[in-house]
């Protein structure tokens, strides 16, 4: 009996030992499907897997599954990925929204004036290959995978990995398991129409979800015994959910992937399907809820997960430091793919030199500077460990844009120029390799145009030509047109006048830094102001106040570090102008030389993530002959691009009071109640009169005060704003409306 019991005991121990050996030998694979923002649920799944200590031997993914999977395979934990993705501004990431500081002045004008930009070659409009070049996304992933950038074989990552992309020319699935990790996951996630295709090994690749959104068979072929699968794909919609053409197209696209999943679910040992039907592929603002749904779905599989092998921490390789580096040393720089633009031009934009230690933020700013020129379709790069292991070699592969002509469109309404539609034609490399020509035709209540030609030499002296025509009809201050005697005789404070202004400039410009410029040049101005108000009944034509050609020389010094033109949260602004008028045509018979000097300064700062303050001051005065009044300063109204010496001043209508000198102080607060929706509060105070700097009036209490409360939405068309303003002096109030970028 004793021997019998002993045999049973040893047999039991052997079986337990054998089971442990078998469990440790089990290879566990993890497959993550694509699904756009729904793929954030993968992070929740990984957090639970990490908490259980489950050992993952191989990771495979498609699209967002490839992105999350690659980062997990490179050493990040689920908790780290949760923290990283919560900090990402997906709107800025996807839309290629580059920092304003990375753009040259004329590139800023483009991004702050036009709502739509289309390639326009041979008088044919071409749609862009995608809404986004994906440059911001590439930069983010390149930084997050910097610690494994020297690994070319993805089997050598902390966890072996591969992802799926689609060859757009053949329609075949492509397995990406070696090469540039960032480039590979960009290809796998290149959602058609959203991100442009990625070229790898002479194959043009797009989102792998087009042909294989759940690569379980390929993962099983790697020798995996147990596969955990996470499915974040859409199911088929019911008839009441198919309410638009995009809904129908998405449904048609889902037929194949959903039919494939019917077979693939059966091949999945532990199948996890988060409940995310209420979210779309772009619901990135719901990221926290989507991640939570991944956790909830995984918890239901705990019993199965606990049976899987656990990580043997005594045998785990030293953990790779996943923290992004604060500084890097660039030892060597290799540039590939350039033909129209020289290596010196590219390095000048990057601001990089060999054997230089820089902060990673500095490196990223240089990349943004280059991309912001819009001269390149893509700028893909790797930072490879140098042979001396003391820094990195930058290997960059860029694709120059072949498109040099663009059609740009915009819409606008304001209370001065009224409704307007903007049509722009821009030509790069027109006469020289670094020039740009741009023509705005503005159609609407007041037809206008604006032509600019600029030969960009960067920090050397650049050459520019400008010509513009503006016109509007408005009640304007009689002080701007009449002397005191004429005003008394006519008993007028305001005159209903039609103003036309054509201004032509030739100038040179140099940059001290990208946002700090000095310009000097010659200006011709043709100014015409007429009115029916003072015309006699027997006069057929309108009364003419002004019809003069002026010639002046000018200088301009401008610093602009605002992070946003319309809703700045940080930065400085300084703009000073000197115009010396040296000639006027015969209409201005008493003309004598005079100069006008003016300056604007602003400082924006944030008190919180939601509340931003902007403090502003401006002033100007005339030197020399004072008889020419039509170029004096005039305050009133709301706007960004007012011409000549018209100065916005809330609480009063446009051009309500005038003088040859003025000072103004202003305060504005923008509170972002929710994303891109603002409540705005403004106040401004001013003194304006003739020669206030001689009389000391400029330093006294303000004679004019105005306040405004408004609501604004920041849209792709530009700001949509409504402002209620009032002034305690005149006891009147005004509403100001604006739709779209100012031009």
C-alpha cells in the first residue's frame, strides 16, 4: 500500500512538473487590428496584460494596431502608452499643423489667409493625394522609437514585431518586418485620403487594413501556439444608421473585412472585442473612454489570460530606456533625394552642422522649418547610432514637390468690406529657384486685388514687389477730410465717403531671425476719396476730397513670435513703420514733405490652459507739414488688416475720430470654453488729436474708451466672430461680425 501511494505521489509531481515545462514552452502572439481612433482600445488591453505579467513572444498589427504594437514591441508598457497618447493633440498631429514660428512671413500669410489650397498645373485643378503629409506623425514616432533606431530587423526588438501594408499598385498585402520602423508603421497606417502613401523598397504602400486588417495567419506562421487577438473594427451598420453617402461607402468597404473576421475569430485563441460601436475612426477626443473600453473587454478574459506563461523577470534583458532624449549629438548628415534644392539650402533650413550637440526640440524645430517651406512632399529620416556610439548619424530621404502652381480659395465677411470671395493663384520658382508670385482677386461687395512677388534669400537681402487695390464705402470722420472751418460750415461730424486706395511697393528685406525682419523700400500710393454728401444738387459728379498720387520711402521693423495670429496664447509682437512722403501730384497743391511714424507692440501670455491674455499698445505721429489730413490716423471699428493709418478701436464705428497723432492701449482675454470655441473680452483706451505729443495730451487720462464681449469659433475658414461693443462716452453700442480669415 505504501509503495502504491508513493507511486501515485511521484506520478502527480511528474505531471505537474511536465505541465509547467509545457506552459513555459508555449509561444504567445498578440495581433492588433486597425480601426483609427478605436485602436486606442489596444492600450487598455495592454495595461491588463501587463498587470498580469503575461509574456508576449510576438506582436503583429495593422494600421493603428501596427502603431500601438510597434511601440509596445519597442519597450513601452501599456501605462506608458496611456500617458503618451493622452498628451497628444491629434488635431494638430493629423492636420500637419506646424508651429507658426517655423514658417517664414509669407508662409504665415498663406496659412492665415486661405481656407483651401489645391495643386493647379496646366490650368487643371488636381486634388492632393491626401489631406495630410503625415510629417508631424512621422516626427512623433521617430522620437518615440529613437532608442531602437539602430535596429533594422524587427525580430531584434525587445518583442519581435511585424506589420501589414498594402501595395497600392498590385493590391497585395506586404509584410514589413525590417527597415525603418517609423516608416513601416507610417505605411501600415496610411489611411487612404487622410495620409499620403509611403514608398518603401520601390513599393507604394497604404493602410494595410485595405487587404488584411487582422494578420492572424501570418502571426501563427511565426510559430505561435496561443494567439491573443484584439478586434476594433466596425461592424455592419443597420439601415437606420446609413444616412449619408460616406456611411454607405464605409459599409461597402466593411463587407470584406467583416467576412474575413468570421473565419479569423475562430482561429483566435483569446478573442477580445471592445464595445466601441459609439465611436468613429476619428474619435480621438474620446481617447480615455476608448482605452477604458479596452480594459473592460480584457477583464472578461482574465481566466484565460492567467493560464498563459508569465514573464521570467530574472531572465529579462536589461530594460531599454524608453524616455525620449533631451539632447542628441549629430555626427554626420546624409541627404538623399534632392535635386532642385541644394544641400546648403536644406541644412540652412534645418540649422544643423556636423558634430553638433543640440536639444531634440531644436532638431524638431529645424525639421519643421524645412517642411514649412512646402517645397517637399515628405522628409523621412532616421537617427542611426554612430560607429563611435557617442551620437547619431542623420540619414534623411526627402521628396521634392513637383507642383509649383496652386489655386487657393477663401471666404470672408466683415462690417467694412462686407462679403468677399478670395481666389488666389500662386506660382513658385517662376523666374528664379527661390521666388514666389501670388495674385489675390477678391470678389464681392468691394472688388479688390493684391499682387506679391518675392525672391527669398533668407538671412541675406531678399527682394520684393507688392501691388494692392482696396475700396469701400463708409461713414468716416469728417476730421479726416475737412479742416475745423469746413466742418463748422457744413455742420458735419461724419461723411459718407467712398475710398479707393492703390499702393505699390518695391523693397528689400533681411531677416535677423525667422520672425524678425527689416524692410526698406519705395512706395507709390494713389488715394481717391469722394462723396455725395457735400455734392451740390446741380453737380453731376461726386464731391472729390482727394485724388492724389503720393511717393514715399519707407522702413519697417517687425518682430512676431505670436503662436497664433487670431488667438495668441504666448509671444511678442512689435511692428514699426516710417514713411517719408516726398512727392504728391497736382491735386494736393499745397503739398510739403512730411513723415508718419507709428508702432504697435503686443505681449500674449497664458494664465491657464484655457485663459490667455494679450496686452497691446500702439501710437503714431506726424512730422513736418500737417496740411495733408487724408493720411492721418483714424480710430474705430474692429479688424486685422485695415489699410493706411486706420486703427481698430472697439466701442466706436469705423473711422469715428481722427488726428495726426494718437496713443492707444488695449487688453483682451480669450477663454476657451471648449475646443476652438472662445469667449472674448476686450477693452481699449486712446487719446487722438493733432499734436498731442507736443501738448502732453498723450499722457493724460484717455478721452476715448471702448469695451467688447464676444464669442468666436476657430474654423478651417478662419475665425467666426460676433462682438458686442459699447462706449461709455457716446452711450452707443455696435455689433461687429467677422467670418473667415482677414484679407
